[in-house]
C-alpha cells in the first residue's frame, strides 16, 4: 500500500510540472470485501475407473481487498493521451493497464498500444471501477476461475462515428495473449448506442479468434489467464457474443450471450499428472477413455457457453441512492475439472455436465457519489451424480472512488 501511495505522490508532483496543454488526473478505487460461502459440494475418493463420493465442505468467511487501484490519465492537447492503472491488492504492485494513444483521424480512428483491457462486451473495461456498476461479482465470462479469453491485449485500433445524435463505436485488437509462436490473434467489438428522450439503448457484438494458442499456466500452477486450459498442447478457439443494455430513467437492464468454440489437442502426459480424487466418472471417461494413468494425446472439439441477465432500479432516499438488483448467470464448460490448481473450476468442475446456474439478489447503497456499499446473496444450482445440488453465498463490498 505504501508503494502505491508513493507512486500517487510522484504522479501528482510530475503532473504539476507539465506544459499547459497537458491535463493529468490522478484517481483510484479502494474496495473492501467479505464473503461467506455455505458448505459446498466436493468430490473425494475417485479412482481411474469409478467416480468418487460427494461430500460437503465447510468454508471459512473470507476478507479481501481485491481492488486497490491507482489510475493516472493524461492528455496532451486533443491528439495524444495515456493511461496507467496499478493494483496493489496483493503483496506486489501489478500493472493492470499502461498505454499511450494517438488520434489518426480525429475520433474516427485512434491507435493505442501498451497493455490494455480489450473492448469486449459491457464489463471488461470497467470491472476495476467497482463503485460505478450494480453487482459485486463479474459476469461468468470474466470470472478469474474460468475466463473465456484473456482480458488484456496490446494493440487497439478503434473509433466512433456520430449518426444523427446516436453513436457507433468499433474496435480491433491484437497482442501477445496466448499465441503459441508467431500467430496473430484478432479480437473486435462493435456497439451502437441510441439515445431517446428518456432512455438509452446499447446493442453490440464481440468476437475473438485465437489462432493457434498454448496454455499460459502449467498443470499445478492455477487458473489459466485465458481460454486455453492447462492440460492442452495447443488450442484454436473462437469467441462470439451479443450484448444489450437498456436504461430508462432509473431502470437498467443488461443481458449478454457468449460462446467459445474450441479445436484443441490434449497433452496426455499433463493429464496423467492430474490426480483422480476430485474427478467424476464422466470426466475420466472423456479426458482419458476411463483411465487417467494411460492418457495419450487426443483431439477434442467442445463449446463453452455463458449468458447472463442483470437488472436494477435506483431511487433516492434521505440517506442516499438505493439500487436493488437481481442477476441470473448460466455457465457451461464440458472440458473442465474441479481442481483449481490444475486449471479447473470448483463451480462447473464438480457438475456432471460442467454446467451451473447462479441466481443473485442484492442492493447497492450510495450515501455519496464516490461511495458504494453493496450486499448480495447468490444460490448456485448444478447436477451432481444425477441429483440437483444447491449452495448459497453471501458477500459484501465497500468501495470508494478517490482523486487528487
């Protein structure tokens, strides 16, 4: 924390010495978080030929500071800009974003390079700005346990066009990401915003082509940074999605659907290193023809699907703004396991079909425009050993926007 405060002071001093046509803003977000998860299903006692037993695991409540961000935004005249986003939620300061941008043809075409969040749907570029949106957890496609693709990239061409008071925005991206060698991954996002008398409608589509990609993590190193799971030799996947946001006065409605089609090659030696204790019979059959100890390389085609609906309504009280909200998330990935350290997912990975739903009810209280206090509760539902299992979790977030 002292490191990031020091950086903020340096940034402030530096900004005061710039030329008069350089405008610099220093600001950030701090979030405190607490979560309690009910006893969750877990699988134990599995073998290479038979599925294990399902038991309940008790979970301790968890405190965290997932967002401690310093952000520096600078602009020189109307043509050049830069952005720095540092996060000190862990033991070290991490660079979330660091990019520079130049206008090539006014707002119609801009060039950005560095490390940046890709334009992709409604949430990827704004997840760090916790106080500004309804809900606490991200949509499942941006859940760190099962990312649909990498959140960051390195180069962006983008722009916007005015259409009689409405706006068309478009972007193309590429970067290092998960490429195996010299491949060129390509992503894009197109969105149209229609502004009415008392409403705003935004519709858009996002796409991504990985070309030949490789895992970012080894088996045993935790969740992957993108869509290629740890036990693959290589993967060529494509992501396509549609999204919509409708705002009318104090009412907001959001929905999105995404699917990722994978054409991959499993690495038999990596699969042999995965223990069978938390695998079910279907996973063992699918991954290694029923016996993990004799795994060989194999080709696999599979699809990951996810969609969500989020809606909320804001109203003013004498104490501040209150926004009740509801959310519904669906996620399905047949090529997953429960063990997170091996690249799996302890939500979808314990289900028979790799699918689960999550229903959330919550409220945001904003006593001030810079402060958001959020409380919500979720219920997970999935099929385990042929029966429907549910468990719940309660979480709270206290977040603050600061500026110098």
